[in-house]
């Protein structure tokens, strides 16, 4: 019976530690929707700039 109690306490301790660590982790900017949106917008802008640059280079060749 004592080992069952120890197991329960151990499980509660694990859950408590995970909860304490997980809450701040979710608040990091890398894990926010805004960070994802900023990253996506940056990638889109880079693609647009490369396409404009490519288009200008082709136009200068002709």
C-alpha cells in the first residue's frame, strides 16, 4: 500500500513540474502565433524580392 502512495506522489510531482515548466514555455515568442505570422510574412517578402530581382535581371539582358 505504501508503494501505491509513493507512486501517486511521484506522479503528482511529475505533473506539477511539467505544468510549471510548460506555462512559461508556451509564452515564448517562438511559440506564439505572432512569431509564426512574422516568419511567414518574411518568407513571402523574400520570395517577392527574389522574383522582382529575377525579372529586372531578365529585362536588362534583353
